[in-house]
C-alpha cells in the first residue's frame, strides 16, 4: 500500500527534528501529537525512555470546556505546564512532531509558556 506524499514528507521532517533534539530528566522533550480532532502532549525523558507527564484534549476537565480545537489546545498547554511544575520541571525542549508551528501546535506552546515553561 502506498502512503501519501504528505504523510511521507511529515515523517521525514519528524525524523530530522528527532535527530537533533533529545530530552533529559532535568530538561525533557515536550512532544506534541496532533490528530484531526484531538491533541496530545507528553514530557519525555529520552535518556531513560520514560514519559514523565502527559496531557490531552481528551482529559475530563478539558473535554468539558466549550470552544474551538485551538482553545482546547491552549488549555492542554496550560495543563502540561501545571503537571511539569508539580514535578519541578521548568525547562523543556519543544518537539512539534513534524507539524508546522502554526494553529493548534502554536496554541499548545503559548499555553505552556503562559503556564511557566521555558523553551
């Protein structure tokens, strides 16, 4: 089965990004996955291959909110920042996952910055 050119291009971009960045326990990688309807964010320690925290638009408190997908993406960014603060994490490396830094991915980043994360 053939994959679309768009999917292949995004995968190649993702691989290029991942070759350059890596997360540690003190400065984890903030990985963003965007599907058509939802958005997911993880804080990942690549040295120990452990997910430290995660948030998504499917969480109960975010799903209950009304608004657009972009509004909910900003709430996801604020939620991951809150969880990171509880773990004592202030600095992260942003991994946009092959997506353009635009729209919902940008809203996650802005929400995380408002929550106090530095990247």
